[in-house]
C-alpha cells in the first residue's frame, strides 16, 4: 500500500533490489501474528470506548492488554520491516561509492546491524528476567510477558539480517566486513581508558561521528542511533548496556503511541476504498475551472486527505494520479507539479491526524488536543502562501476548453465525497475538543472508514485487508524502533550533562527567545533533511523543549515551529527524503524537479517565519 512507503527510501544498488525475500518460514507466522495483534488492539480499544462512553463502565484491564499487544506488534513489525527492507535509511551516499565497493558497503551495513542485535540480545534477555518481579497493575501478572517481545524481536531480526547477508553477499565480503568490525571494536576497547577521560569529546566521536558513518554506509537510521549509543556506553562510560533496553522499552511503549499503527491502517483504508479520490474529484469539480484551479485542488486535496490518513506518502499517492494528467493538459510543467506536490505534502503534515504530532506530543509531553487544534490553523497559513505562489506561477496557464462544471456534477461529486469529508473534521473536533483521546478517535475512525468503505466505496476483500494489517505492522515497527533507539540516544546525551550545558548556552544567546527560535529553525531544517521527521523529533525534543519553556515560549507554538521546519527540510533537495519520494510518485527525474522546488521552499520559509514570529497563529484557538 502507498501509505507504507512513508519510511521507504529507494535502494541504491541492484543487489538489494534483486535479492529475494528471506526467512519465509519464519516471517509468515510473524506476519500472521502481527495481523492478529493489530486486530486485537483495535477491537480492545473499540470495546474500551464503548464501555466508557456508552455503558459508563470503564474496563481497567483493556489498556493493559492493549499495551502488551502493542509492544509485541512493534517488535514483530520491526522484523517484518527487516524482511521487506522497509526500515528508513539514507541511500544518497551509497550510490556514490565505486561500483565494485557497493557490494562490500551493502554487506558491511548488514553486519553492523547484526552486530548491534547480537550484542543487545543478552541484556534484553536479562531485562525480561528482571521484570519478572514487577507485576502489572490490572492483570497482576509479571511484566516479563510484555517485555519478552524485545528479545524475541531482536532474535527474529538477527536471524533475518544474517540470512539476508548470506544470500546477497560473497564470502569474501562477509569475511572482510567481520574483520573490519572486529578491528574497529577492538581498537575502541583498547582505547577505552583514554576515552573515559575525554568527556564530551566522546559525544562527537560516537553520537555524531559514528552515527554519521553508519548513515553514509546505508545502515537504517534506527540502528545508526542504536550502534552509536551502544558504542558510547560500552567504550566511554561505566554505564551498563542493560540500561539501553529500558530506555528503548520506554520509547516504544507509551500508550499515546497506540494511535500510530491505527492511523497508518486508516491511511491504507483511505487508499484502498477510493475515499481520497472522491475528495479530489469534488474539489476538481468545484475549483477546476479557475486559473490555478488545479493547483488549488491539489493543495486543498492534500490538506483534506491528510486529515484522514496521517501519512504524507499516502496523501501524495492519492492526489497525484488523479490530478497530474489534467494539469499537464493545461500546460503545467511536470517539475512544477512535483514541486507543488512535495511542498503541499510538507504543508499538510500539521493537519490532524498527523503521526508526527502524535509522536511529538508523546515525547515532549505536549497536549495532543492542543497540537491538533493549532496544527489545523498553521497548515492553513502554509496553504495560503503556497496558493499565492501557485497563482503567480499560473499566469500563462492554458484554460482553452475548460468549462465550469455543471451544478449537477458538483452536487453528485459532493454527495459521493461527503462521507469522506466528514472524517477529518470528526477527528480534529473530537480530539481538539477533548471529547476523546487520539487513540480512541483513531479506532472510531477506522471503524467508520471500514463501514463507509464497504457500503459506499466498493469494500475491501479479506486478502486485501490482511495485507493492510501486515503492511501497517511493518511500518509501525519501523517507526517505533526508531523511537526506541532515538530515546536511548537522547537519554545518553542527557546523562552526560550536555543537555544542561546546551540549555545554559542557548539561554545566554543575545536576542533571547527570537535567537533561540532562529537556531531551532536552522537545526530542524538540517535534521529534517538528514534524519526525516520522527528521529529528529525524538532525538532533539528532550533537549530543546525544556530550553524553550525556560525562555517563556508556549510549548504548542514551539511544536508548530519545530514540525514545520522539519517538514520543509524533509522536502528540500539534495538530501531531503520526501522530495525523492514525491519524484518517484510523479515519475519525474529528481534532477529535473530540483530547480523548480526552490521558490516553493522559499514560500514555505516565509510561512515558517510568520508562524515563529507571531505566537498567536499557533495559540489563539487553544
């Protein structure tokens, strides 16, 4: 499904493309169990909503069972993502290696992942044994039943990675990679007495340098964070590696994050049933006859569709095929269409239900209801600046043969789109109004979309729905593993005292909160390019949000600046991953589209400056 490519980057060498999927005997049962777990979570949460709001009898054990199932879903989904090569990675640099070296780099990246998993297997097992003495509050069973998911998932991923490495690599490359990893680890171990005395220099060596090297080699971002943190703790501190497992568990287990896989599934349903296309058709009939009308339709569709799916890629994959043919007929250049598509998707990522906003609320402790309300207004500001630029660009648009749609056509398309149009406003009003939590609303939205999809939009076959469940598990696992390892890395940074020193430095900047906001924009523009959204947020939020609070910046206002800057970076070439995904969806060469996107990036930056400089944009409706 298109929604699942949110964290997929086109691989850079033929070995990864042509290699068969591995571990079939292992992965099929994991896929089946993951599909069952996701179904159980949805049913449990719906039962919880019904018991609380319909019968006024809260069932306390439902959240606990859902939490247990959620961690298992995250770890099994991570294994599925390994099998499908769907973990987020930066492939910009791997294609720059000489052709003869690419195979070795591919093997080295796989064995770096395997090494991390192998080392973490023992502390993960010890963590399960430690948790045996902790009882869950509602079910009164050992917490080991929940955290056993971590070593099982690590073991499954290790088996899949090694199997993949053996099948796609030569013995010579495998041996050379093993020797190189052993030599580097041995050198760090011998130097550990010296490293212990270097203090914050170790942050540059391990949490910056080593992570950057892994990124360049094409190691998935979740494992880049994990490898850097593991090496930092093992070679430059006396903190046991065991602590990392607890931090990863904390990063993946927040009850707020339960809504992430459910909104991902909602995006799949939207894509499969054609509900998104119905919205596009209605807007096209309403605005398609005016100058720049199709650009307005594209931006408006991204705005509304993102309010249902929560996925940038699902939005782009729904809108582009429906609008691009007509836009080409009117004289729009493909590169201009891609530029508008990419920046429109960046604009729409603050529209609820945004997975980025949900994760940010969980990590930074910001009200998700406040984020959803503010995100809607912020997206409208960005929509306005892009619409103004689109109108200026459409001065020479050909409208020959274009006629206003008859009222009967507008009425018919509105009637078809009405059930889908209700959904984004239902989600925003329910969460923003405090009527229900994001998790509760996500389950209601899935049930609504399934029923409406089956009745009005052609339905979904059992096989298709099963594939959606598995795809959702894979994407959710990839996202949640990033959150786990990024939180462990952020914790390591905090324990060094670096966070306190950074706060002191930022507080002393001339210009007060304005200078800090400018630094924030630059930092998240860069991190958005390199790390994509979620890793950047989880890594930096624990460091930046306390500083913003001390400077008197409203947490929702600061969140909007962070998310907007990060999304602009995500779509900014030559590194921004979202830009390349937009080019792939629109079937346009990145080289061709790269020159056209800069005016649109500039328009978004104008909107970002307005959002940062005028707090009322973000806070006036809270």
